[in-house]
């Protein structure tokens, strides 16, 4: 199963997992902080690998999962690359 972990950096520098998004069939299902997940589901993430850039959502499956790593690359929120379980 393919999945991505999204981490939040705490004030002391440690990281905690905010959400885990897994590819189940053709769609992605996320577990963790419900407010964060609700925002992902309603707002999507930008796919700038295409021109013009477009938003992708959990229903878009692997494309959405692959874009999380490029979307969350800040000092506070980071996403792993796609992992295989």
C-alpha cells in the first residue's frame, strides 16, 4: 500500500505525525488531525507538474499522493515522499 506521512514540527524541534494519507483503490484516504484532513479534502493541493497548474484532490489518487511531498515543504509542515508498505 502506498502512503505519505505529513509531519508537524513542534516548538522544541521534534516532529509529530499530523496525518497519514493512504492510497486505497483509486482514491486517497487520510487519517489524523480532522481539521487538517477536512482542509485537504475541500481545498486540494496544486499540481504544478502540468501547464497550467491545476488542483488535485484525494479522489485523484496517486497524483494527489505524489503532490503532497511538494506541497508541504516548510519549517512547520513536511510530507514524506510516497512510501510503499
